[in-house]
C-alpha cells in the first residue's frame, strides 16, 4: 500500500488477521505473527516490501514462492515515480521476483510504467 494510514485502516477492519508493518514494528513482531497465523496478510508500504522480504528470507521462508504480492493503488506508482524513485524501483525489483503478483487499483489510469506494460490487464466491472 502506498501510505501508512491505508495500512492502519486495513488493520482496524481486520483486527485479528492483518499485520501492518510500519515504524516501530520489529522483525520479532513479524515473525511472531507469521508463526501464530496459518494465513498471512502482511500490509506494508511500498518502501517496506524489501525489508519484509529480507526478514522472511532470514527466517527460512521463501516469500517469492510462498506468498502472493498484491500491490494496491498501483496508480500511485506512476504519480510518485519521480520523487520516490528509489522506493518504487525497489518495489518493482522485488515484485518481479514473485511467482504471483497483482497490481490493483480502483482508479482508471491510462498511463502505465514501462516495467508494467507487458503485464496482462484485467478490468472488473
């Protein structure tokens, strides 16, 4: 997700099933959640995807194979690319390694990043 308030909102809606990762959430918090839940729903900002991937890998989990990555509000990638270039590039680099990834948005957007142009687009009406 692009912003911490969106993560906090998802946590409030799904109190017992979603772990939000933002400032103050530690590796121990993430692993305690992973070890105590059979289904993992970890909500992170674009900036934190590489951090969470690294934590999972250090703990013997292959996130690229065992997790589905959902990039919500993908149009923010386009709108933020110039001033959040490093974070967006890091996210796109990590996302490309996942066996299963979806870029989702409820906002109609006509421009796509070069890195996403080869992906199949599905519209749900």
